[in-house]
């Protein structure tokens, strides 16, 4: 590829990323300024029943249906398998054993990786696992049924989940809600 084409593509990507992040940065800055403004008031002027956070600022309260960070934890885990049959088998096992509330099977993805010194270029099925179980516990349950010698398992704690959905995930994955 000629270097001019690469430079133009890179500039376009940088412009796109900048345009995409500016509104988020502005919202965060506005929230910080609003919180700082409330904290600068005299204690008598503040609502003493509220913590010093975005919930103390009118218009910046978290959505009513959001999950309080300490009440329920939902985790999205990823793994891949080499066939649709394996994907269905692993998904059913995780849901039937209540290791997960739901497993979404994503159409084949193309994975390029190195395995035992050889470059691999394979079709795999991606599984999106929604659970409230600890990742280490899910790992052990997944290893028991996963067809790979070294199964991929990546866990991402959800920074937000609808409260009703989070409750459903907790119930469906056989986990107990954390105490607040």
C-alpha cells in the first residue's frame, strides 16, 4: 500500500476517534464541574442525606434502573470454539448447570493466531456468556466441557446493567446477590 494512502487512512481514523470521544469527554467534564460546584457550597446548603457524588447533582443522577455497584455483579465472558455443534453443546451445558444465565452464540468469526509455533487462520464460533458467578468458578466449569486444550476465557465485569436484567442473570446463573 502506498504510504500516502496509509497516512490518509490513519488521519481519517484519528479524526473519527476524536469526533467520537469529544461528546463523552465533555459530558465527563460537565459532571466533574457540577460535582465540584456542589462540594464548594456550605455544608448547610448541601443535601446532607446524599453522598458527595453525581447523585448529589440535579440532573446527574444514575438511571433509576442501574445496578448499584455493590448489589449485583454481572460479568460478560468470552470464549471461542471450533464448530457450531461445540458452541451449542458448551452453551447448553453452561445454562443447564446454571454456570450462566445466557450464552449467545455469534456467527463464525475469523481468528488468526499462533499455536505451537504455527500460524493458524480458522473459523470459530464466539460465545458471549452472561453470568454472576466468579470468573474462576466459570473457568473451572468451562474447562470440563471445552474442546480446546487451552480454552480462551476473558471476563469483563459490567459497568452497567439494567437492574431487572442483572437480577435475572444472578438468578439464572445460580449466584447469590452480594450484600450491599
